C-alpha cells in the first residue's frame, strides 16, 4: 500500500491561498471580514504568516463562498 503524503503546513497553504484569491478579486481584508461576518483583526490574523492562528471549517467555508472559490482551491498547494 502506498504511503500518503500530507501537507504538514496546511494552515500556511490556506493562508497563502486566501491572500492570493482575495487580492485577485480586489477585496481588502476589511471587506472580506464584513462579507463573512468576522472582525477585520481576525481576518488579518488568519492571513498572517507570523500568527499561528487556526480557524474552523465553517470559517474556511464562509471565506471560500465570499471569494467565490472552492474549498479545494483554498487547500491546494502550488
């Protein structure tokens, strides 16, 4: 049986992808926060490489809907 390789830095991958898709759509962090009903500070923290801030699947889903991207796109490692 083949061993499965996992992304050990999945939160870093997601953070990077949130920033990428947010910028592609010309959405500020403040606008994204308003769209998903979270504080601007919380959105800033989950996008920060310095903050080891985890977030829920529900938050990830809300962000994917707001940015009009699939959950797969947010977790895909380039």
